[in-house]
């Protein structure tokens, strides 16, 4: 490896682990000069340790464990300060961040601030740039806008996101590469399950911090389970579990709630589910790539490419619309060919960084 420049990768949640793991593994395999910083925004065993282990990320240089003791606002402030100290010590040439989390935001801002003060000369690299839901109530929307505007290298999944960045006046290095999730899904074989079931995940702030919305989602799922005579498997985010308890929401006995499950098992469920219901971002991509139908419990999406090819459907939390869509799916009226998310994406990103 004749590329001697130093790279810091900063991450801290389940989706960041899943989507950065293939890139980190290339850094390792090809002996890049790199350091890994894990903020610990996701800290519970089944949201972080299981995933780090699964993807063989056993070489964290900084494991900050900041999520457990801090509310999300406090977390951003504390990580922002701690991460500046790390940057000053490591003085990387490149900082790689992914997506739209608070970890991503605080990391990019810390580097931007030190660059502006001439204490650092680090290129900020945003993987999964240009996503916009145009819904300012989503905390993630604010994060991704800010990160895109302070970044030097922006890797957009599709042309749609590139156009958004260009229209916002960003004139840095923008490259359409696809989404690194394809690398995590590559070469997988899936066990076949015989029983028919629906799959559900819910965790977005707008859905779970609002008792009415969370209650409505679970009520719709109960109705759907009864109507189509199928169980709903519901691996439940810790925060959602707390809210269900707090709001004392009653759940239909066909909805089988559990702790979050490891990635391999989750993908087997996704691949075998009749239909998946979710408000997750990553699942919109995974379902599309694995040719599985998704019904999204949101009114908008930052992944319009999935609507364009019809792999995804925005439910608007409208029971009638959802039942109509399920019937259409069961009557084989909806299908799509290729996913818009490319291939060999992590490699393309590292190559672009090396040669540009
Ligand atoms: N996932 C998982 N186990 C679960 C639920 C989800 O491995 O019990 C995976 C899922 O396949 C996807 C990622 O977690 O890759 C999505 O994470 P999340 O929904 O928390 O974040 P988002 O994608 O919305 O940012």
C-alpha cells in the first residue's frame, strides 16, 4: 500500500456499523493507515457489540461509550468536545462519516471547526450524501443537511441525491457510487422458512415519541395480522420498547415482540417475510435490493428512488391504503428488476479518495 495518508473513521450506531463494515474491512485488509472511533451512541449489547463482533470490527482505537449516560442533546455536545481532542491528536488527512446520526453530525462539525481554526487540515468525507426528506421535524434531516454542507467529498447513492447537492450550491467533490449496504448484503445465502409472517420494525423519533402515532401503527398492524391471518414478528428497538411500556399500549397477541436481533437472523426474516413494515431508512434499501416488499410507516422518504421503482410504499398511516397495497402485492401486481444502489461501493469510495 503506497497510500500513506491517514484516515479516521467515526461511527457509533447499528446502521453505521452495518454500512461502514465493508469499507473498514478493506482498510484493514489493504493495510491503510487508519484509526477507528466508536462513540457508543448505540450502546446496548444487541444494538452494538453483536454487530461489531459479527463484522469482525475488533480493532477500535477509541471506544467512547458515551450513549449510555447521556441524553441525545448532551451526547452531541460531549462527543463534539471529545472528538476534537482525538482529531488534534491523530491529525488525519481524511475523516470518514456515514449517514445522518448525531455521531456523524458531531464528528463532521468537530473537524470543520478545527479546520476553520487552522488547527487541522482534514478532508471531511460523507458517505450517503444528499438524502433529503424535506421534513424538518426529523432530527436526521437537520444532521444530513449540515454534514453535507461542511463536507469536502460527498458520496451520493444515486443521481437523485447528486442533483439535490448540486442544487443546494455544494461545489465540492460529489460522486455517485451507490450505497455501501450492497457490500454488506453481497454473497449471502438465505435459509428458507416455511411459516408465513409479516415483519415489523419501528424506531423513528416522529413515530415513537408520539403516543397517538405509535398506538396507531400498532393498531394497524393488529388489524392487518387478523385480516390476513398471519403473525407479525417485531424485533423492537430499546427506545420503542420503553415507549410502549410508558404509554401502556395494548398489543394484539399476533404481534410477537422481541429484543433487536442480530443481522444474519434479521436478514433471514426479511428475506422470508410476506411483507415488511418499517420506518427504518436502511430497510428501504435492503428490502429493495433483496426484492422484498416494504410498507413504510412515514409520510415522506429521503429515498425516493425506492418509490420510483415501486419497491417501497409510503403508508401515511392510512389503514385502508395499506390493505389495498397488501392485496395488490399478494395479487402479484407489483415487481421491480434492478436495485438503484450499485455494486462494490466501498471499494469505489476508497479508490476515489486515493486518486482525487
Ligand atoms: N436490523 C437488525 N436487527 C433488527 C432490526 C434491524 O440487524 O432487529 C438492521 C436492518 O437490517 C438495517 C439496520 O438494522 O440494516 C437498520 O437500522 P435502523 O432501522 O436502526 O436505522 P436506520 O436505517 O433507520 O438509520
